[in-house]
């Protein structure tokens, strides 16, 4: 039985105009698989892009393309203004300051940037090399502990495995309950005086679970651990204030929030960025260079070596403006209503099991499920034949799948351009999947 904590009929926030939103996304007007309407339910993997984002990128190339922070000509000045203006817009979208926002290629690189700070600082410290003031927070010793969760995306697991293999630190994790939530009863035993890093996802891409940030951060703070939040599945879907989260770093990707591919973000507390050694070195991130040694620029430039992703930053700023115009409270309410409808309908389909929370309490719109006797890839193929795009596989969360007792799942993930018609068509098609494979 599903008990919805968010009832669409109780939502008093003005609803989104889905048809008007769809008109902003040309790709949604195309036909697929023999003329069928495209029903895109794979936004947890990547979102579609509105005309406002496409136009912003194109207009930048048409009018102001040049190397930023270099040159004295007008185009260079305009390009720099566009790039730094985009940084200010994106930082404001999450309640941060522009000087604390670092651009990367994606969230994976953002998380690796922080992870490499620990292995690089540890290696330099072992050789007696100079480190920035305060960088001792990034130096690990044999037996120190790094804490993650069992539901992490590989991007927030494998970098920490690598740090442990390089430094002698020990990887520990918070396990999952049968419902697919963090077993926070384990916090007292897994947070110890040796815990130096706590890195966790705010919202699971596999299970849809929204994790409570405050108790984890509080436990980490009690032992002086650095905290990193993977916000890839939360920044696009809910109001985010990085300052109030209490963490030291927040990572997310542009392509999951209507923005371009090829750009990610890392927000960090000023004191943490000031003390952090760089990940990638080269041009643009330096202060002085001699043949013997170099000194590095202040953040965020210290972490943006080489030619930056200017057009992508401009496009992501346009995506932030688009979402801000809709209102993130309305986005969240819209998704909650779609999620409640989908979960309620899935509970009525024989042989379907939701992998993860089965109610709307502390969960997002990504819904993973399995159909008894049908492989997830076969489910995806039948849905694709009807123009319904979903994700199949382990979703870069293999340990989480194992913890939930499944080799893989089918995952649907709606967003602002999906309506109840999409949810209903998806659920109806699942009944046909069972018929195709003789499970009806």
C-alpha cells in the first residue's frame, strides 16, 4: 500500500504549463520509431535543452567568441564578461558567491578535483613540499577513514577508492535499508575519530531517495571531517542553498538541469578552496612561472587550467534563468505530483516492484523498478518501440543494485516537460510489456 505524503490535489503552488514548456524544446516535437510521439523519461541521465539555452550558446559564438581573461580587444573583453557573468548567475542560483564556484567538465571531474586534492596534498606532505596554508586538512595518514554510502554513483565512489589505495586510508560506508534508504543507525559506528572525509549523495540516481543532509554533516563536523555533497540529482529539482547545507563542497552537472554537456560545477567554502592544491595544472591557473617552480592563482582560476568552457557556461546560465523563471518551488511540486501518480499506478501493475522508496516521502522523481520474469533491457526495448525513452542497467551504481538484490533495473525519470499523459502512457505500456513476454 502506498501512502503519499504529497497529494497533487493538495498542491497550492501554481502548476507548470507543460504544453507551453514543451514548445520550448524542439526535440520533443520529433517522432520516433515509425512515427510515434517521443515521450522522454530519461532526465536523470541527461535533460533536453530549451531554445533559450541553445540560443544563448549560439549567440555567444555569433557575437563574442574569443579567449577569456586574455587579450585587450573588444571581443576578449565581451567574452570575459559573458563567462564571469555566467559564473555569477549560476552561483546565485544555488545561493553561493561567484568566487567560490569552479567550472569543470562535469560533476565527475568536480568530485575528482576534491579527491585528488587529498592524494596530491598527502604526496607533497610526504616529500616535505610546500603546501598552501590550511592544506593540512587534505593530508591523509595510514588508517585515516573516508566515509561514503552504499548508494553512491560510481563518480562519488571510485575516486575515493583510488585515494585510499594511494594514501593508505580506509574506505567505509553507510549501508542501505530494504526500502532503499540510508541506515542512519550506523552513523555512530561508522563515524570515528579517524574519519577525515564524508562524501555522499543528496539524492540517489538509482533509488530516488533524498537523504537527510543535516545529521550526516553534524556527525562529520563532530570529528572535524571534510564534507562533500553530490548534488547532481538535487540541484536541478529543488531549491538549493549551498550555504545552508553546511557542507564544505557541492558538485553538480549542467546537462542534468537543461544546460549543455561539457560543463560541471564545484562550489566550495572559501577557506577550503584557498587551502586546496590544484588538480590540473598549466596555463591560466598560474600566478608566476619560472623554470624551477610556479605559484598558483587564487580560486576559482587555480582550478580552471587551460581554455575554459565559455559557451557552455553561458548556456548553463541561461538554463538557470529558465528554471528560475519557472520557480524551483513549482518545479519540485510538479515533479512530486508526477512521482505520486507514477508510484500509485505502478502499485496496481501486477509483477512490478519499485526498487527504492515506494512512497513520496523524501524521494525524488527517478523511479527504478523491475518486472517479474522480464530483464530490464527487454523492458526498455519494448518501451522504446513505443517512443518511450527510459534508462536500463545498473545506472553507474553497481553496489547499490547489489545491496537491493537486483542486477539491474529499468528507470523512468520525468522532468518539467513531462505531464500526466506521459506517466499514463508509460504505465499502460508496462502492461503490454508483460503481455509480450507472456507474464500477463
